[in-house]
């Protein structure tokens, strides 16, 4: 019996593995992992948005805006450095430096001190002392805003003519070869006496840019107001720059909302891959069963083996196809995590930690295999009951909707950390148990609940194979036709 089951399983495996759709599906994730770094490199080549400053009030306001944009960019640089040294364990390069403090808010004073001590160039030099390769691999964040030179004709243009002289810059002719300017900021000659400034944008401006611009202009207005009312220059400047010093407290490393998201990445991906691979491999098995039935190949096969051996062999072959796909994707993911550098590797490596224990690995494997057996049995029975793919769709569509809709809601609930009775209920419904347990592994699931739901799932699979096996055997040599619900219920109750 075992020999016949393995022969059917091997044939089922070869039949699916020889299709083009199987290989295209198998290569989806490897190609995505390979294309991800390339796409990110192309995206990183963007020069950000261009800003032109037209300061007719003397240049001080324009310099303040330029300074604010530079301070904000250097803050991004410090954040990028802090995350980089944390990922690659490089804190010893400069243990007392501000840019090795991950998770803190860098004040303007911190950023000014970073710039004064050499900025990015000095930080990379310190990293190179302990790791030249890591220093060369660090990529600075792209600038969001790039200040461009202001032509003399525009700087001297009267206020009423600005719309006309700026039109070619904001919306150049297609044949001009010049890229449009994203923002033009005009500081009029009477700024201070009047609070009015102007902003031209080549599209809807970013809220962050408008907020930055507003904060600088507000500070400048306050300074000029204080000066006009007899306050000394240094005192006016100090008063206008006063700002609260907010002490930001974040959760410890590996806790809080960040912990839930990081720990849930791979479990959620596992649940999603299980669902997708089930749909794909199940549809291949279903199509093969329909072809065998329509070609009258079933009669020839049943002359050599029993219906049970055929059923179990097809199940084993389908599970083998699914596990082969998953194994390939896992190997590619591990290679991307530990043999490459980049955003994908930096995302996968920390996400592996919560599911790297023997218990987590065993749970993932068990619920993967159990989920495959459970859903593949449904696909197999649909295949032998149908004479064509069109007829099979009548059974398949409602089955897929019943499976996929709750799983989609489950994934969203886990990401939002809004668990509660719905997720717990799905854990104990066998049709959704594999997906619910896999999705909850990251956020944490009690051991008793995982063991109890696993035992319930096993019992359900045994009952399913016995009940649906009767439909499978009765449908193999039947005359065809779509059975009614009453006939299906009768076949399930009939011992076989």
C-alpha cells in the first residue's frame, strides 16, 4: 500500500512540477528579493524636490530657511547612522558619539554638535577604523529638498511680475530640457512690517515643507517685531528661538508597538504564503484530477491501485509540491538575510529572531503541513466531482471566499494589535486554525491554546479525510453530474 501511495505521489509531483506555471510561481519570490535592492537603488537616485529662495528682504530669512533644511537633513543622517551601527554591531566605533544612540530624538543642539565634529565624514572615518567594508557599505539618506541658485533676473524682479517670470521655471516647455522647480519661496522687501510671504509649488506642496517654512518665518517675524519694539538684537534673537525641550521616552528595545510589528512580520508572511501556496498547488491538483476524469484515465489507474491509495498519493504529492515551494522561498529569504546587504536584509534579520526557537520552528512546520492536508483534501474532492473547470468553479469559488475573507481580517487585526475574541475564536475553528496560529506566533499565543487548537485540528483532519474520502471514492467512477447537497450528505453518512 505504501509503495502504491508513493508512486502516485511521485507521479502527481512530476505532473505539477513539469508545468510552466509552477516554475513561474516558484521564481516569484526569488525574483522579488533580487529586484528589491535594484529598485531601491534606482529610487535612491532621486535628487529630491528643488527649492528656489528669492529673499528680497536682505538675505537673512533665506539663509535661515536654508539652515533649517540642512539641520533637518543632518538629523536624518544621524538617525540613519544610529540604525546602521545598531544593525551591524558597530557601537564600539565611537561609543560616546551621539549618532550611536538609537531611538533618541536629536535636538537642534545635538545636530549642530554633530556637524561641528565633522558630520558624516567623521562618523564614517570612525567606522572604518574597525570595519572598512561597513564604512564603504553605508549609504547616506537622500535629501528631500535641494536648494538651487536663484537667477539674478528673478531676484530683482518686481513682486507683480513674479508669476510671469516664474512660469517657465515651474512649468517649462517640453522641448526646453529643464526640469521644473518644485518650490519657489518669495520673501518680499517689506517682510517684517508685513507678515506676507509667497510660495509657488509645482503641484500640491508637502505638508512637512510648509510646516518647516512656517516655523522659520514665524521665528523671523518674532525677531523683527521685538527689534522694532526696542529689544536688543541678541535678546530678540534668543527670545524668538525659544522652544520647549521635550524629553522623549520610547519603549525599551524590543518592546512596545515596534516589538509587535517586528515579531509579527515572519508569522504573517508564513500565514500569507500558506494561503497563496494552497490556492496555487490545490488548483494544479484540481485541474489534474479533472483531466484524469475527463480522459477516462481514472479507470486505468484504479485497475492497479485502490481508491484510498490514489487519494492518499495525490494528497502526499500535493503537500510535497507545496513544501518544495516553501522550502525554496525560505532558502532564498535566508540567503537574502545573511548573504546580502540592503533594506531587505535589514528587515529579515531582526524578524527572524522571534521565530528561531525550536518550538516556533516545530509549530510553523506542523501547522503548515496540517493546513495543506486539510485544504488539499477539499480541492481533491472538488476535482473528482467535476467534469470540467467550469463546473469546478461552482464549488471552488464559495470555498475560497469562506477561507480567504476571514484570513484577510485576521491579518489586519494582528497588524493593528486589535486581537480579542474574534482572533481567539478563529484559532479554534479548524478551517482557520493554521492561519490564526501562524499569525499569532509573533504577538504571542499561550502554549495550551496552541496545543489544544493543534489537537482539535488533527481530529478535524481525520474526520475530514474519512468523510470526504467517502465522497471521493463514490465520485471516482460515477456517471458525472453535479451532486446536490442532499446527495453529498448521504455520501458522507454512508460507510465505505
